[in-house]
């Protein structure tokens, strides 16, 4: 029986593990956190149809229960050594694992919004990120601002930490546009009297049902879209925020007072993926995400034989894309193991 | 000429075939970072000048790319070269240098002035 | 507003500030605008802190105003700056302490240019040698004078006789800090605290007991803008920018404004008079203005220096309300007296609570 070690217990890791177990392999999943499920555990509902995250995570966790693969939580990979067709993996609790193949599924990290100093995240009281908003939705708490007031006007800022040379990230994080539209609708449902604005540079509604959701946001929920990048935010004496942008379509600078500012933060490759790149000796792209052998037909193949890639460690990805990418990773591993038999 | 009480109206269309790209090419060659402007307007939002006068840094890109050199020449005079726009630009464009390059070369290519 | 978040940003922008042995370069315009400030700085460094600070009377304007007004070409200003560095080198100093924000920006801009384009540096060495026979070293440390006061703010607090506290209520004074644009907007890493949340003045205010006011237009320029002020018909732009700031800070009821630039305190001070004359609008309580101080004056008041010795009678917006709040004793009779105690006449255009 062949043994496959998967690094990372998020959507990609679990889905790959599940598919490889189905194919009759012995799989060990290594997860650095105490529980599996990755970033999805911190999210509330998924675009474009508001599916509760639990529907996905419960199913993934159920797969883990049903299927026979080992999961090592609170564990990280220290080193990976290759010996011909075998890998020897040393973990943070000093276990020695022997594997025939490795799948890197280390995912991403959310952009630290404090790096956009001009937006005052963690400085101004009512600047939050899209991730904070999901937590809030999840907790079911009432959304209030200064002195228990219900926010009357809310603005979303697109592309925070994405498409931004100043953050060092040239790429598009792919999920934030539609996340903004989804969250704007959700907020409007919570606060029907609030005015909601999205400040965007481009709206990239590429996925199935994305464009429809955008239309619905305008049609049913009166979400207003302003094409302009925020240059700064500042806090006023009543803790509301003065924001400045150019309304590029009317060609004039625009300022606006809002009670709450939501920063749609992007994805970065993160420390876990960087560590995997080092321990597995596989290359990173300029963006920090892992290099694939070919972007069309070999997007699961790393620059090292026997080491495969699954999910958003290769590029920002939606949940759907991650699941598909993970399944194709399992297929590639299977093909490889057939060949090396 | 005879006056019929009406005239032939000048077309408003941007006639791209009439576009003189020399100034644009010169600026892009000297400051290639200007190629990547995505018209987000961050520069205009933070501009110290446009609060009080109708100056729009973002439009400099369009004016240059559409050959509107007459308007461009009068517009760039409003820039104070403070460079605040460069702090904001998500594409890291050296906007100050772009303005300087236009100032330097525009008279060469502006048929009205020269 | 969360302090921890700001502390995080401040930690990201720490700069090295020399500890002693400074070659001091004065500002062209400050001695007219706020004539006692530079003298106060030298007094604090020499008398209170025991530092070695040297200035050379052959030092000239850096020509920054001419440069920013499109009159002085870059080659010329580089050579002028090289000459200042030659004076420093000849006097045996390596650390330059700059009084003016414009000059500070110019020095940083030129030194960075030389780092990026070493050929420029060689060219300028050649120019200077040909023109004056002088040679120079690039300074090892470039500090704005406010960086130095910031560095020794705790020592000044220890020597201090007053604190930035309303002596009647015991509450901290509310202080608006205004940073000159060229301090850190060009090179955020050259300023204490960076460009978005500069800490250089905020650090002094906190160390001396005051409360920093963070208001929405804090980052905005005072409006000086060189060309905007130098040409009279453009001054509307200048005053409008200052007005935008006053409006934005007014709800916080600041007790005073402090700045580290030559131009900003001048305009924030004088424009309050102009706005009162033009519109009848004042931004302080009871028809008063908001006093505007230089950081040297602020430090001098903390150290118990006589406000009239520091030239604070030159302010167009009266400073007495602030002196009263701090509990500083002063003789109103001596405000317009010369050194011998003889009255030299009262100005006719003082308003804002006069």
C-alpha cells in the first residue's frame, strides 16, 4: 500500500485525502491548527448563494470521520528528505513519516490590513475587514458602532492588499469582488435602513452566478457602486469615518462620511506555504504562491517529482475551484503512483 | 460664405486615426511605469490641488492617450508636483516624473502653440 | 481610536538620530516668522542637554523655495547643498541637524539621488570643486531639529517646569500636531512614525503631559505650497487649505497647534487673522483663535523660558490664553518691550482675542 502525506488540512487537503483514500491509498493529513477545515471555519456564508459554511465543513469533517485516514493536528512539517522515490518527513513533534508522495495544500493567509496604514485598521474604531464581518455574522451579534448606534451608512473598499504595488501584491485575489457584493447584501438584510456603497477599481464577476448576484445587489438591495480607489480614511470626533476617493466616472474627488468601513482583504501565500516551499524545495512565483509545472495541464504538478500541489497555495481560489483542484491533485498522485509501482 | 442659419457640426468622436502618438511614446519611453495606470483615481482623490480647482491627475493619462494635447498643456500647469499621488498609486507610477516629462516635451508636439 | 494600532505603526518607522555633535543649519524664513525658535533650540541643546552643536555663518539658503518654484535647477541646488556639506566636513562634523522642513526634504532627496545615481554625486563634487575649491563628505546622519528634540523629550520633561496640562482643571491640554509635508511624505522612512501617523511631535506632546488630537484633516497640507503663497492672486488656495484644517479640528476644541515646519505655523497662525478679517470667523472659544506654536516654543514653555524672550509676541493669534492655561506667569507690559524694557509700540493687526 502506498503512503501519501498531505500538508494542510483545509478544504484542499481534506478533499485530496478523501479522494486518495477512495482510490485505495494510505493517507496521513498534517494540520498545524488544532482542528481541520482551515480558514473556512472562520467564515459564515459562501458566495454566490449564501450557503452556510457549515454545510461544506460538516461534510468535509464527515468525510474525515467516515474514511480511514490519519490526521495529525497541531503538527507542522520540520523537514522533508528525498531518498529516490521515497520521502522522509520529520514533524514538529518529532515523528518520522515515510511517504511515496506528498501533496502540499498549505493554502493562503489573509492580507494584514494594518499594512494599508492610510485606512487605519486597528487604529480607527470602526474600520473592519471582510473576515471580521464574517465573524460578526457567525456570532449573530448585533452590528453597532459608537455609543450603540446602528450604522446608517457603510462603505466597502475593494482590492485591499490586492492589485496594489504598495502592499507588494500585484495579483488579483479573485474572491474579494464577489465577497463584497455578498457581504453588502447580507448587511443590507441586517440593516435595511443603511445606505451601502462599494468602492471598486474593476468588478470582476467571472464565476457562475456572480454577475447575477451583482445585478441583484443593485436591483433588490440598492447597493451603490462607486468606481474609485480610496486614498485615505480618517476618524471623526463621533468615531464615524471620513473617506476620500475619486468618483472616476464623474471625474471629481468625492468625500463621504460613513459609520462603518469594511476592507475587502485579499489573499497572500503566507508563512505555511513559504515553509512548505522551503522544506519541499519547490519554487515560489514572484507572488509567493507555489510554482506549477504548467498552468494549463499540470497545475497540480510541482517542480519536484512526487510532490503535488492542491488548492490556494498555488493561487487565490474560490471554494469551488479549490475542491476541483484538490480532486485533480488526487488524480495526478494516483497516476504517478501507478507509474512508480 | 453664405449663411444659411446653420452650420456643419464638428464631430465629437475621438478620431483615433488622427492620433499623434509621439508625445505619449516619448513619455512612456522615459517613464515606462506610466504604462500600467489602471485609472483607479486614487491619485485624484488625494491630490492637494483639485479640491479647489478642476484638476484631475487621472485624466492626464487619458488626455495623453487620446492626443488631447491642448487641454493637457493647460491642465498640467495646475499640478504642484507635491507627489502625494505617488504615495497612493497602487501601481507605483512615478507620476511626478510623468508630469515633468509632459511639461518638457509638450510644446514640441502641440500644433496650436508651436 | 486605538492607541495600540498607532504604536505598531510607530515601531515600523524608527529612524536613527545622532546622539551628539551636530552641524546646525538654519532656515531662511523662520528667523522672520518665529525669530526666537532657533535660538531656543540651541539653548535647549547646549544648556539643558549639554550637547555640542555648531553653526557656521557661511551657511546659506539651500535654495529650496527657488527649487520648488521652478526657478533653481536641480544641478544648482545639488551644488549649493554640497557646499553646506563641505562646511560641515571642514568643521569636522558628520551629523547634520536641519531646522527647516523644506531643507530637510531637499537634503534627503539629494542624498537619495546620489545613492541611486552615483554619477550625479561625482558630477556635483566636480561642480563644487571647480566653483569653490571645496570638497565634502555626505553626512552620516541627517536629522530634522524636531527629531533631536523628540529624541531627548524625556530629558526635557525631567528638566521641565511646566507640563502641557491645564493647571486649573488638571486635565491634559489638547494639542493638534501638524507635520510639514516634506518631513515624511516624500520618504516615510526618514520621519519618526512615517507619513500616515507621524510620531515626532506626538511623542513630545505625550512626554510633556498633553493629549494629541487626531482629527480627519490631520494629514492635509497647511496650504503654503510655495507658488500658492508666493503669488498674491494664488493666496486664496493657501488660505482655503488652512481653513479646511481649522474646520476639521474645531470640534475637538484644541488648546493649541504645534508644528515642525517653517511655513506651516506661519500660515496656520496668520491665516486665522485673515479669516477673521474676511469672514468674521474664529476657531477657538469666545471669539479667540487657536494659538500656533513651533515645537521649540512648546519645549521652551515646558522648560519655563520667558515667552517674550522666545519671540512669542510675533504671533498674530495671541498666545496668552495658552500661557494662562499652563499657569505660566508673564508680564503683559513687557510683551512689546525691548531688551532694555522700553516699549517699542503695539502692532495694529493683532486679532483673534486681542
